[in-house]
């Protein structure tokens, strides 16, 4: 037997697995190509952009320039991380072209995440660049701003809305990270624009059941319907504002180290960064057949913030995201066992709408029925929650709806999802999962679906071991 420590709330859960179980510790996986010097790579990319003249030629004296950048959720915070290195170099290029410093604005792109604080900007951007722009020209995009630019619908029928500040800039620039996402393929490219600088109505076009419950949502592919929506909305934004958006994206590794930097048109950047991201993100599991049981551990605090492993809605999305990453090595109809405290702590300071959203969900037979209801629409536009999002650094109320869309996928694609160690079991049941007091009990119940000797895949540190990987079987 193997002793395995699963992430579990604020501690670990020790479990025993048979020797035949495939235990993939993310901390031990090394799929990263060699890192590059991020400053040199950024300068090289800016000097040789894809599909457009260099930034120094595009920029002109008197222009208003907006530089969009990702929020705290992704990208790392060390001194060599992409945002922290790239933004000062971009500013340097603009100044050299004659743009005045006072005509440059930095625009954080939280989308529906909580607005980032000054303290957080110091943490991941560094003091020098923050002090250069704070307070008047270092801002959060506000998805509830009354002057959002409404561009109607794209050719796919998606709602197209975007930040006015970005839309009216003479030279709009976005800095992004190309990293393996559990859905949508990769961050960066058009995804950075259409999820970070838009509105809940726009995001509801692609973070919804009709997109996230499709077969092609699973497997974390960049060729899914959702990724096509990202591109379609992004191209519609560029057409609607009458200008192309200049991107500066880095492919990043497990610890957010920079593996490559590409600059230029967003569509061209995607073509240039995805092949390297494929090598970094896709992992061939040493197994001949897909697993019958997927085991994972959930800490309390990760990705979206404190409470993700205890808030039942966020917990369900974490399970759905990891299922998507593992879809190439797991069979449909298998069983998931997730070690999670599931104690009902919603973290109302960050996620004030989530408790009410959870209670509203319980009145409906299926998550999809709820998400298309008037109740869900009213909650998504609730003035109190939207005001809190804009003014008090909380998550937007539609964020909970998008999490339910992805979090309801595991119950549709498996025979059962067991939450081992649930402290408030009713919350697990409310998300369509089965709570168990112990991991051993969950394994015994799983065997009713998959037999006494199932093929087991365990990812014990999938949320704490570094940037995730997308699993496939060795051919």
C-alpha cells in the first residue's frame, strides 16, 4: 500500500492507496522547457512583433495609451514574473517614442474577480511602477461602470461589451500570460481581453451551461467552442473600436517563470505561444487505460482566494476544473473522490453573494434550470452585490453563476462524486455530491460503481504543487 497526503483544508489528509494506484504529485512533474531571461525576451518580442510594426513605431507623441494587465489570480508575484518585468519595459518604449508619462494609464483586468488593492499591486507589480502611476493612472477595470462600451453582438451571437478606457485609448495594449487553463485551453491572447475587460453580460455568453456543459469543454483544449467564443468576441471588440489591440504575452511555467515572450496582434500571439504551452502543459501519464477513480485534495485557500475549498460553489468548480484537466486520462462514468473540509465557510468578505446564490440554487431541480432562471438573473444584477464589487473589493455576483456552470459538470460526467471529510455535509449534497465522514468510506462506496480493483489516478497536490498540467494517456 501507498501512504499519500492529500491537501485538505488548512492541513493534510493521510490516506492509503493500493500500490497499483497512479499517484501524480504536481510538485514532482517537470514538463517545463528552459526558462529565459524575461527582460531580454520582452525586449526581443517588442522589437520583433507579430503582424504589426514595433511599439516604438506605433506610439506617437500626444497619444493616450492604456496598458491592461492580469489581476492577482494568475501570473505569480516574484521579481522575475512577466507583468512585473514587462510593464516597465513597455513604458520605457512608449516614453522613447515620445508618449508622455501622464498619458499612460495602467488598467488592472479583474473581470468579475474582486478589484485588486494597492497592497496587492505592490505585491505583484513592485513598488517602483506602482508609485509611478498611483493613484490616478493605476486603476481597476469596473465591469459595472456606467460608461461601458456596448458593441452589440458578434457573429456567434455573443454579447460584446468592453471597458471605455481601453476602447477609447489611441493605443490599447494588454499584457497576458499563456498558461494551461482547466478550461478555455490557455490564458492569454484574446481570453485576457474578453474575460478581464468586459462585463458579466458578456462573460455570461461563454461561462454558462450551453458552453461549459458541451463535450468539448472537457479536456482543457484551446480548440473548444469556448475558445472560439473568446476569439470571436475579441475580434468583434477590435472591429467595434476601430483598432487592433497590441499584446505582450509570456508563456509561463509551473512556478510562473517565463519560458518565452511574444508581442503583436492577439491572434498571432496565440499561434506563436500555444505550441510551447502545449509542451509545458500536456503530460503523458504512464498508464495504458483511463482511470476509474480520480482522487484529489482541496486546500481551503487557493486560486480565487480564501474559502475556495470550503465554499461549496467554489469547491464544485475546483473539482470540475481538475476533472477537465484529467479528462484525457479518466473515463466518463468513473468516480471522483475529493478530500475537502466543505464546512460552509463562504468567506462573505470576499464572496458576499455566494450564500444567497447557494440557497437559491436549492429551489431548482438542476443547476442549468437555476442558471437560466429569473432568480439567477436577479442575483447577477443585484444592486447591493454589484455596488460591493465596484467599491469594496468583492467578487461580482455573476461570478458565482459561472462557477456553478463548471462545478455542475462532474455530477453529469461521473457515476458519483464523494466529498471525503466534509464537515457540513449538507453543503456537499446541495451541489449534487455525496459527503462521507472518511476517505475509507468514500473508497468503499466508489467500489459499488467501479468494482473492487479499480484503476486509480490520484492528484494530491493539484492546487498547491504549481501550475496544473493536462493529462493524457501514453500512446
